[in-house]
C-alpha cells in the first residue's frame, strides 16, 4: 500500500471523524479508519508499575522456585518501575539477583540495566559445611558500651569511634548493628528504634544458626553498606539495599510472602 503524506492523513482522519459522528459508533467505520486510529489505542495500553512488579517477581519465582524470595524492594523515593538482572539458573547452589528501580518498564535480564545503579540485591551461596557458612555470616556481638533502651524490653549498647556512633543489640539468633555518623547526631537511636519497632510486627527469616544485620545511616546510595545475611545450615542468604530501613522491609517480605 502506498504511504499517505501528511495532508492525505489529515484529510482521511477528518473524513473518518465525520463518519463516526454520523454513525454514532466506531463499529461501522471502515477498515481504513480503524488503521488510522489504532495507534492511539495501542499507546493507551501502558504497563502499570504494579503489573511490571508482578511480572518481574513472578519470573524470578519461576527461575528460582526452591528459594523464598523478597517481594518488597522499591522505596517511596525510588523510580516506580521494578526490574532485575540475574546470574541465570541456580548453579552449584548459587545465584544472585540485582534489583533496579527504573523510570520505564524494563524486562528481566535486559541489557538496558547494565549502566544503571542497582537498588538492592539478593544472593544465595552454598558452602561445603555449616562451619564455613557460619564464618561467612561473620556475626558481630558487642555488649561493651553504654546501655540504651530500644523499647520492647530490648537493650542496646552504644559506643563511638572514628567519627561514628555504633549501636548493637540482639534479637533471637540475629545480631544487629547500626552506624550513625557523629556529624549527623552522635546520640541518635532513631534508626535502631525504628528497626526494633518494625520487627515487633514483622518477622525476619529464622537463621540456623547465625544472622547478622549491618546498617549505615550515613551512606545512602551505597549498596554494600546495608546488609542482612543469615545462615540456614550450609547455605547463606544475603540482602543488600541502598536504604537501611528498606533492607529490613525487604528481608521481612520473604517470610510474609511465604505465609
């Protein structure tokens, strides 16, 4: 079919509109008119952030069906579309997922994310035995320092050094530590208190036997500093997130998804 020029398209469009007004419906409009207006309907069918998230999370479940995965990754401040890149099929008990927040929907493992900064990660590593897995968790329990009340009967221990204030406490098999830069608020226990309060109503995965949570209030956008890592026998799972509180929410979404 010969392509129409701009004047011909305008003329044909006006004729189609006139026929719609006369007939009162598009159902009786000829095929030529439908082809002119079809791009409008196609463009209107956009992918919502919710649909995109369900698609990506569903594909990850299909790729790693034996491993409970997090389903809450984005934050209120991040772009609204979720995407992810993986290391492919699980091999030798190992895989890793990088999560991205994007302005537009991007398919799973699309190379478009290669130049983007990941928002979060989830990793599974299988070790030869429990002892090596426990060493990889590298749990830190520090009861030296000033006692502070974190609420709900939980006592934390706070000490300072090298321009930072550190707060440590334990919950079950989990050891938790938060670093707060002195320049921000040397006496702040806001993030530790928020974590304790949140964990009163939301469950972390249950370590067998060790779990470590390391959070940093002063390193936003740095993926590696907020880490949640736990052992299940000879398997170690780890979560990282650029936002410390979002890391906690991401970890608890694993148990909530399994309920």
